[in-house]
């Protein structure tokens, strides 16, 4: 079972968004081992860093960065995943949300940026990313899906 780490804004994001991320993670747990970040309340800042970077970013097979809300920590995780560990990294952004030109301009062979509308769209994008970097565990029709828009 592949390990997926979902990173997102916590500090700047409303509770409704954080709840949607948790719901997405619950759906993904049917197919993947989902690595969890510490969150806003547990641990010291040093423990959060060690956990998120060493136990999640370094250990995951695929890093998914949900970029709907700005977050310096998420940007650091993305850079670490790509530049230090060369992890397959999928940046997801809700349809209609603006993201930084820097995020739009990342040109790394392990990086993909996709838009999504629903949790099901996000999961399809994750499966597509998995198919790009690993031998398909999913049927070919999933890997050839056109659900995810650029």
C-alpha cells in the first residue's frame, strides 16, 4: 500500500476547509496509507517540524499539497519534497482559486499541478499521479482518465 502525505494550510484556512481535507483523507485511507501531520495543537514547533518533514514528507511515496489557502509551511514541505527528496508531488487547487505564480511556474519532473472540484476529482488526480510514477495498481482506464484539468 502506497504512503500518501496530504499537506495543506492549517493556520490560515477556515475550519470548513480543514474538515474537507480530513474527509478526503478518510476516503483515501481505503486505498492508501495516509500519513498524518501533527496539526495545530499537538507538539512543540520542533516536534511539528521533525514529524511533518522526517516522518511524513521523507517517508511518503506521493506528496499531495492542497494549495487552496496560502501557507509558508506547505511551501516548505513542497520544496523539501521536490528539491531534497525528489518525491512525486501533486499540487491540487480548487477550481477558481488563485495560486502564486511561483507555484504555477514550478518546472520539476516530479511535480504536477491540477485543479479539482470534488473529493472524487482529487482522488482521480492522485491515482493519475500514482500511475505516472509507479507501475499501475489501478486499472488502465483510471490511469487514462481525463477528469483532472490542468
